[in-house]
C-alpha cells in the first residue's frame, strides 16, 4: 500500500539502521539508507524522497545540516529527527528548524508506520489548506457569512473588515509568520459570526442588556467558534474566535483563560476589536476619537488586555495617525496647487 512512498533513512548505528530499514520495507515503503551526512547531502539532490528519517548525531555532523539543506528546495518535506529520549533541547531546536516530527530512542518499531503516516497526513492537510482553488472557495464562503451577519446587524457593517485591517497592521509590527497572519486576519473577519444566532432584539437593543440577555450575547464566541470549526482548514481560526473576549486578568469569557495562556492571536484580536468598537457609533453609544480610544485601551492594559501588546498597538496607531495627517496635508497642498493653476 505504501509502494509509492520513498523514505530516506540516515542512521550510523548498524543495529538501528538494519532494524528500521527492515521494518519500513516490511510495511511496504521504498527505502534508501545511508550512514553519513555527506552521503545524505548527495542523495537528496538525486532522489525525490517523500520523507526523511535522520538520526541527530551522525559521524560527520548533525542532521540539522541536512535539514537546512533540504528545506531550501523542499520546504514542506516531512523530516523526522531520531534522538535520545532525554534530549529536549535537540527536540525543541529540531522543531524550530522545521523538522516535522521526532522519534525518541529507544522506540517501539511497531509505532514506526504510525509516525510516518501521521507526517504524510499533516502534509496532506497543509496542501489542502494551501490549494488556491480551495482558498478562493473559502473566501467566498466567508464573505457570504459576513454578508449574512451584516444584513442582520447593520450597525456592525464594515466592523469586521476594519478590525481585520488593524489586525494586519499588528501582524506586520509583530513580524508574525505568514501562517499566523492568515489565521489572525481570518479570525478578525469572522470574530463576531456567532452573533448570527443572536435574537434581533438583543443584537439591536439601544439600552443596556438585562442579565439573561447579556448571558445570551456572551455566547457568541462559542457559537462562532463552533460554526467556523466545522471547516477543517479553519480549526485554528475557530480557536482564536472562541477566545477573543478573554481578559488578561482571567475575568473574561468563555473559559476565563489568564495571561499568556490566552492564544497570542486572540490577545491581539481583543485589542483591535475593542479599539474599533470604541471609535465606531453603535445603536447604544456614540463614537469616540482615536486618541480617546487609545487612552481607554491603555487604561485597561494589564487587566483586560496584554500590556506588551497594548504598547505595540499604541505605537502602531500613533504612526498610522501621523501618516494620515501627512496624507491630509499633501492632499491640501495638491488642492491648492490645482486651484492656482486654473
Ligand atoms: Fe465579539
């Protein structure tokens, strides 16, 4: 069944080399075995492997050199590092360098195909997520969901897109990976989708909500997360949606997570969502200026919001405001020069 999968084993211990190779072949994989880094660096240029299984310590270097080399041209090739059980540092470093999995010695040979297959499965999910056609369908579905929510709640019209814009600015300032940026932006666009299940009289109520109404309103992160979580590719996005009303001091909802236990992207979303709500007019309140909104966010740094992220948001917004003023001045100047030429 695995005849079409080719695996490279890099292992210099003779007994381990033979038993692993025999096991892999027994389960039907096509295998190549080499004992040194040098041989491995050569063979990866020639054979299109589907997975590499490499011992950390090789006679002429470590497998990280092989990992670096292979990542340059096969960035998503599953790479499993074999290491001694107690070496957590190596495991951590392997993951940071882009290894997809690790195998602690000694291991049960029966588990080998399970580990191999879970790496292939991860890759399949990743490729599904990255398929451009699927991404287009996904975006269209998301737009339809947002349109449905905005039809129901005209006061939040455009809110999610403005939140997404600020989230993107934070992602850039924090130098988040592309994957994280994508997750954050989608979570920002979809964060209030759970309001779709809220009764209109609660959603559009001008006065303060009664206790029961407030309890219903507070269900929207869980409802939204359950809706979005139905799409396999959006499981991470669903987790961020679930936690966008958690508070840094642990007094938020739905789970009362505290501090850095709250996913980072959810901590970012909490800030940009609050800011956008403060500067927008709602049925129950007037809009405030950007400066007032920033002061309010700063006031709750450490209690409602992550203080480190608030600081970054503050500087991101100040430079945004400065560049906006600059743009206005340039526009004024352009207008003046236009009129003088008439
Ligand atoms: Fe919300």
